[in-house]
C-alpha cells in the first residue's frame, strides 16, 4: 500500500564529505539509526567503500536524505557518484585530527560541483581536547574562507555520547528551509547510482531525482541503452509512494528489464527526445596548483554518476580569460547545459578541475575565435537567451525537437519562451522556431528576386510559388510570404503587390481572342488543343498566355482539360445562390444548363470543392 503523503514531503539531499575514519558513517548512524555500510567488506575493514544511504524525518516534517560517501582516496570515484546528486554537504572533520588530504579534496569537489550550502561538523568531540577543537575550528574556517561554506555553522558532536546531535538536527532543519526546491516541472532525470534485484520485486535502481517527476505506471527511457521499461513501484525515504519529486532520493522498481542490464552511470528519464553525446564544450575552473598541460590531455570525467575517459583540448581567448575546453569522450554520456562535472588525473589520481557544460552538441566547423565568442555568449545566457542564440545561429531556425535535445527543456516550456521573445516566432505547422530577423532578410531577398523576375517576364502575372521559395521548404517559405504587404499571392503564383502584367500588341490581341472563345462558348467550351491551335502562334507561347488568363482569374480551370470563362461560373453561382437548401439531381442540372454529362459532372465536382454544393448520394444540396 503506497503512502502518497510521503511523496510530497519537503526534503533535502545532504552528502557527507571528509577524510577516511573521520566518523562520517558513525555520524549518519547516530542521526538516523541506519548503518550505511551495507557491504561485508565494509564491515570487515571498518571503512566505507561504496555509497551508503539513510534518511531522517525532522520534527517539522522535513525529510533529510543522506548520501554517505567513502573517505579513502582510492574510492573518490564512488564519492563523486554520490556527490553529483546532493544539494548540501556536511563537511565532516575529526576534532582530534583536523584537516587531512581527503578533507581538502572532498571540499574542492563539492565546490566544483556547484553545491551552495552546508554545515561543518566536528566529530569525535569526546576524544578531542579544547585546544584541539580550537585549532581544528580555525583550520576549517581557513579552508572554507571565501567559499560557499564561509559562514556555515560549525557544530561539534560525538556520535558515541550523542553530544551536539540535537543542535545538528536543528541546523539541518534550518538548512532545509533555506534550500530552494529543485524544478519538478521539467523532464525527469535520475542518474543511477545503484542497480540490484530484490526478491519478489525484480529490478530496482536508485538515485537522486535531479528534475521533473516520476509516477508509478510511467514508461521511461534508459540511457545509454535503448530499453524502455515501466515503473512498477517507487520508494522515497523507505516508503512506497505514488510519485517522486525532483530533489528526492528515489528507489525505482522497474518491470521489463534485468538489473544486470543497468549499471551506475545510466540515466533514467521520461524523454526519448534527449540524445547522448561524446563531444562537449565546457567552462573550466582549475584547482590551485593545477593547470592545463600542453596539447591534448587525457582525464577522467565525472558527470552525474558516470565516469568516462576524456581527451581535453583547452580554448583560451587570452591568458586571464575564463578557460573553455572541448572534451572528446571515450563513451557517450547524457549531458545538458549547466550540468556540473569534475575532472581527475588518473596518475597520480587527483582532482584537478571542474566546471559546467556549456554546449553538449558543439558545431564542429567553427574556427577558434568564433568558438570562443560563442561559448562566452552561451556561458552567461539564461535558458531564454540560449534558445534565441541557438535559433538565430541556424540558417533555417530550429525544430522544437532539436531544441529539446539541445537544452533539455520540454516542448511546452520552449513554446512559452519563444512566444515571449519578440525576436522569435514559432511556425506551428513546421514545429520550428525562426528568428524574425531571418524572416526579414528572406523577405528582402524575395523582393529582389521578384523584381528581377518581373523585368525578365513582364507578361507573367507572377512567379510560380514553387520557384519563388528560393530553395526553402514550403512551410518556411509560407512564413516569409505571410502578412508581407509588398507581395501578392494568388493561387500558385506570387508577385509584387504593384505588379501588372505588360503585353506586346500581338500578345494583347491573342489574349483577347482566347478570352472571347471561352466567353462565347458558354457552358460548352472547346478543348485546349482547339483553342491553342486557333491562335496561330507557337503552342508553348499560346499556352503561357492561356495560363496568364487563368492566373488572373479571367478563366477558371475546372479540370485538367476543361476551362470556363469566369462569367459562366459567376452566372452559375448566382443562379444557385437563390435556392439555398434545395436538392437536385444530375439530370436536373443538365436540363438547367443544357449541357451534356461530359461537362455536367466536372462542373458539379468543382462546385462541391468550392462549397457551393454538397453531394449526398446521387444528389446535390445547394449550400
């Protein structure tokens, strides 16, 4: 039986950070009663090797999910997999030992991952002297000076005696109140940190839900696999729920897939519109004492819960500028703009840099200076400006599905952004966003092209739209033609609004002769071949003049080889207009018009298309 109330509990994901044997796991156990060391080897050796998870519901009903990370330097990659999903950190420092190497590295990792809040916890209070506590406080304050933990509270505790745990819980409650919730309106993204099989349930994966919302019964997409399992059940804080929100530690019971098919680093999401990438442009921050080496450097990239090898090529506009880099990955990852990452040198193993993704799908053929200028613009752009940049830099705008892939935003959010941006327009039929500046440019090209066309073909009513599109697909061309007063669209031709066809004297006489033939023929027009032969001029030229009369609506084409004068059609429309709702048969229509079936049937089909009549069985009804 699911507990829907737990799904909506306001919560916070807090990670531990600190040196090995500084009491992180003991602290979490003292707070929650849960032993996060679940592996036999962890219990045997007395150290955390992999990630551990626990939860605590505070008196104010706020829930804290703890991600307990290993402190040993050999297991930093496991620590990174857990740190990727946390919103705040407990920097754990043993009061009797103070700052150690992994204290510094874990702190720097949290800073590089963009974590913005936390608490400093001095553990083993029962083993430290007052002087040791004073020195440790000073050294921790010096380490965190100017960082996101600069003014963080320092709470001294003993997991053994329980001293300070009440104060720590109070600070955790304040921390939860200060932390903004994650966005649960976007595409659901859950980087997976564990996958296992549970007897009676099947495959279970866990992770911190970065964004969006998951519901029981949802179909989901697993990246990088092409599998699309279904959510059989959800747990948050150890209880079954109907849905999970962004920011919650979540266990997902999946049907239709084996746990062995999923590993840490995979991402569970709703959208199949996202795409993996093996080439990303990033903004870099190097840790003090480290800098880029010459040429390409091979580093370990930690993003989400994934770890992959990367070849890094740095890009600098000037020596003191923000360093950008292009990472070529050994395996594709699911990365979106703004995603934080950490880079480590494999030998000797050490964290050296971090940053955030600027563009997960960079254009390959820009030169260095243009690439840097583009990255500078994208790096400081919010999502609305990013969408504008992406649309404006493309020759034909961007399809909505392409913008989903490039931004990670849902189509509804993109539509709203485009509608609010006075520089952009969305073409619904094409599902494509265009820059209004691009449309204006194409309109000027169209004006120049039509001017040249009219000079070359003065007798033509206009240019065929298919030719005047200038290579654009029909829906994009329609956006250029739409509501543009300088041009006139008539049927399948387009012309300058002030254009009037100009004919030589002989052409004018031929036009009049052709028109007279059809006017005098009334309801029994001659065949096209008879008319063209009667002109006495080249048949191709005569056909062009005939088409001119059709395009100018002097003649009306009923079918491929049947044309009537406009006066005949106007007379027929007027005759029927006074009989709204009247039913009549084909024989009656033939009698009224005194024409044969050869002409009657095409005329009636034309009237149906024009919604003058409507066919009902063998009869027609006047509309």
